[in-house]
């Protein structure tokens, strides 16, 4: 896969009151608005996980936005780690995946 030099890929793990508050839907809408590709899903441990890829500044904006989330969310922590993305991860724009 060819990536632009300015592109970044991060895996986010967001904890707090982040399930049952429209966090995944908000993430899809926000990420698409920033021109990002990747995915978001609930985790069985109560966290939300996302893989975000795109221009560095847009990725950073998504990390900042995730610290707040949608109005009903109460985010306690956002852990962001550099990640590698497969072609499958990046197919289809920004999507919502099933719980893992």
C-alpha cells in the first residue's frame, strides 16, 4: 500500500461512558467529515476502539475530538498508538464494525 508522506495511522482505545451513547455513530460522522478512513467498534471490555488513517493534521484533530465525544459520552481516557493498516482496514471509507 502506498501512503502519502503526510499520512498517519493510529489505533485509538477510548474508555469511560462510551457505549450506549452514540459514540460509534458520532465517530463515523466526525471521521468522514475530516476526510479520514478506517473503522470504529465497541469492545467487549466496555471501551471503543478505532483505527484512523489520513492526513496527519486530520488524524490529530480526530484524537482531540475523541477526548470529548458526543454529548452523552463521558470520556476518561484516549490511548493513541501508531498502527499499520491493511488494505481491508482502509476499504470502504470510514465504517462501523461489529463488537470485538
